[in-house]
C-alpha cells in the first residue's frame, strides 16, 4: 500500500484560510439579512445546458451542477433573499482551475436587477480579497465592447469564418465547423482564449449584456432583444462569477430547455429531461430577482496566490 498517495494536496494554512473565507462570507450575508439555505445535491433532473455535463448515479439521479433550480423553487415559495455554499459536480476535463467537484457560492436577491447585484458581487469580492491584494476600481464592459476593444470584431455580425480567422491570428488552431450554428462556440473560444487574458488583472471586470443565444436562464434586454441580462466577473486572470437578471417566464424557459435538448442531440450528447419542478415553480410565480454563482475555490486561489486549484482543495478528484 506504500505506493498510494493518500495525503492532501492543500496544506494546513490553505485549509485555515478556506475556513476563514467561509466565515467571512457568511458574516457578509448575515449582516445584509440574506438567509443561508441548503438544497439537495442529488436531483431527479440534470442540466440541459450543452456546455455542462452532469454526473449520474446508477439509480438514475443526477448530482447537481448548481443549486440554482432548487433555490428558485424556494424563492417561488416566498423565501426572500437567500444564499448557499455547497459542493457541485461537473464532468469536465480536470485542469489548473477546475476540479470535477468544487465549492460554489450562489445567492439570489428578489426585487433586484443585475446592475444592483453586480455592486454587491464587487462588495463581497473586496471583503474577501482587499486585505490580500490590490484591487483597482471595478470596470463594466459590454460583451460587444469587449470584442471591439480586444479583437476589433462585432460578435453578432462578423461571419463565423472571420471569427475562426481571428482565432488563428491569435495562435489558436482548432478543428471546428465554421457553420453559423457554431457561432457561440467560436465566440466562447475567443472570449476565454483572447479577451479574458487581455483584461486588466488588478481590476474586477464585469462583462455584461451577453448575446441572447447565450442567455441561458437570463431574461432578454428589453431595449435590444439581441442581448441578455447576463454578466460574468473576471479578476486576477480568472472568471469568478456568472450572474443573471433571472428569467421568470415558464413558457420561454420550457422553450429554451427544449432548444438545448435539440442541440445536445445534434452533437451526440446524453439527453437530459427538462426540470419539471423548476417549470412548475415558475408557473406558480418566481418573483423578479437576480442571482449569481461564484467559484469559492478560485477566489481562494487568488487570496493565496495559488496557481493550481489543487493547492486549495484538500482532496481533488484523483485523490478522493
């Protein structure tokens, strides 16, 4: 048994810092009157989103990739403002910033729009990191402006072949169709490989107004339906959070679920039934609200100056 590597990859100081960070974020929400809740890790429904693959148990249950759907059921039942810190599970390639099991902070604010929520996200980030690293004044940049600034491209109008050429010009060579159906895949590639590394590292940057095709669970922009009320937060060279002014229309949500299932079928992915519990909760009535998910492990990496997520997780997947 001597060849078994049983020891944790995170040292005692990282574990102490994790405990301190969790205590501080709970104090942050307690002071603001946001209720901590717990929802099941196992569900009868997975996520239909094509970019995310779920783990499934032998008896047909799914390990959740986010507590979002269950938390929205609480909101529909009148919970008020809520937050949760929990383990989530995503079947993705392990890497420097990703482990298949990781810690997510998610919270929802009834009566708030995405602009108000972004201010609170930045306030929390400063609470957790200001005493450890310099943080410049927050920057908000629309998705469209980011593509013009760093790639001189219109993300909605540029031909897909032009997006592929832009990737090649930045040394990204990948075998992927240049059919219009792959537009979002090329946009996501350029965002992660070109724009994200170009953002100022010491400034919290919110990329806002994502294309409607990437709305996921966000409502569309009332002034221009080509865009959605979705934002992502980048800081220290990493994506830290993803937030929405939440969609409350059950008919539109059902349509999106079916669209995602068709997309999964077209690429040979496992079919995932739409979450009937969420749709029923939306039909009952979800209050206008905004919600956001933040990766706790990545924030801890920034706090400790860690370059690999294994440095802040006691037992990553290969040692679980």
